[in-house]
C-alpha cells in the first residue's frame, strides 16, 4: 500500500471506566483516493470506528493520524473536519414523522 492519508494505530476505546471495550486495538490504514466500506454486525463497533476517524470522539489510547500528523494535536480538528472529511448522519423515522415533516 502507498503512504497512508488516514491511519489508526492501536486505537482502543473503552466506556464505563474500562468495563466496556468498544474498540480492542484497531489498526487501519487508508491511502489517498482509496475507497473502503465499514461493514459488520449490529454492535460491531462500526460507529465507534467512524467517530474515531472523524475525531468526533477521542480514543482511550492509540492515535489517529492524518497525513502523518496526530489529529487534535498537530492538526486542527476544525480544519480537518471542514476540509477533509464529511459526515452523513441518519436515523430511522416512522412514516408519520416523514409525512409531518
């Protein structure tokens, strides 16, 4: 693989004072121009991984790098989010909610 544009190194995420392990040491490398899909079962930590890569949340340990810079430390999160990453949030609504809107 070519040099990574976005990289997660040994990213752990724990909740409830460490009693709940969401990401057990994730390593991921994405090159510029590369497409990828994050798939898996319900409760498979897909959202947690996306939050870490977009730095909507911080890992308990490990690091998330963009162009070899540590997000939030050497790279401004505002700049990263406004120029390099996008988020699409979705929720399931009932037909009644859709008709009302």
